[in-house]
């Protein structure tokens, strides 16, 4: 299941969905907006996305991960819009028969979302806004590992 | 052709999209960037950083040699920063 939404993600609701199947292992990852960056306190972040493309790219990765790691359940939810520090940004849940596949799939999906899904972050501080730059290390990780 | 801009490109240009009719000599993304750069100072400023700009044709990531047509939707944006 994939979703791109403005509102906060209800984590316990998603965990419940993840655990519904008869599975052996479930892993989740929750990305949270940080309160600070290198230059100080963050008031909020703003996430922009490319609506028609975002769902397609996330769907691709859901299909790929489900097949590669034999997932029984895969949930990917990413938020956009204004997000305050401490609020969730992204939820990835993977459930399968064995923990190894659940961990690997979850890590892969979040790595992929960072560099291959059309989202852009802006960090708003008191008197400035910072366009977050992509991290080369993250881009290389996807190239090397997958 | 519809051209869409995201993130800091949108801010510099002061618009998120524009509709334009391509001259017949504009065949690929590289031609399009050169042509757009000559359109205004703001466009020039954006595409000066073209090494840091990615592109999609009809929602598919492409490289700068990719062919374009008048009915395509083209998007320009910086590298993604999701997650």
C-alpha cells in the first residue's frame, strides 16, 4: 500500500495493518522532522513533490521490494506540505516470513525514497529558508547496493 | 509544451510552470535548456546551474540528449531530497 498525504501519519494504525497478515517478522521505519540543522533551530520544513510522478515512482519500488524480498505486506507513506519538528514525515513498513528480508527491504525503500522519489525539502528558520541538498553518499548507496 | 519547475528553480523564476511552443530546431533537452536560457535573465540564472538540474519528460527521468516533442510535459528540478 502506498500513500502520499498532507496529514500526519497514524503510526499505530499502520502498525496494525502491518501485523494483520500471518507473518514471521515486521520492521518499520519512521522518519521524523529534526528540530535543528547545522545552522540552528528549524521552525518547520516544507516538502514539495511532483504529484503525477511521485505515486508512480513509489509504486515501482513497492513492486520491486515485494518481489525481491518476498514481502507479505509493504506500506509506504510519505507526507508533503508543512511539517513541524517532531512530526513524522515518512513511514515504511515491511512484513515477511524472516527478519533478514524485512530489514533489508525496509532499509532499501527508505534509501530509495531519499534519492529516487520526486520530493524536495526546504528547512524554514526564523529569517531564512534552506533548500536541502541531496547527499552524495545516499545517491551512491543506491547505485552500489542495488 | 508544458514546462514545470520545482524547488529553487521555481523560486528564481517566480513561476511553477509555463506553456510554450517549441521552434522546430529544438529537438532535445539540451537544445531546450539553451533556448530557455536566452528567454530571460531569470531563466539564464536558473540554467547556469544546469549541472545540478535533473529533468523528466512525461514523468520519466531522462538525460539531456533525450528527444522532445511539443506535446510533452517537461519538468526541471534539483536532485531529490525525500525521506
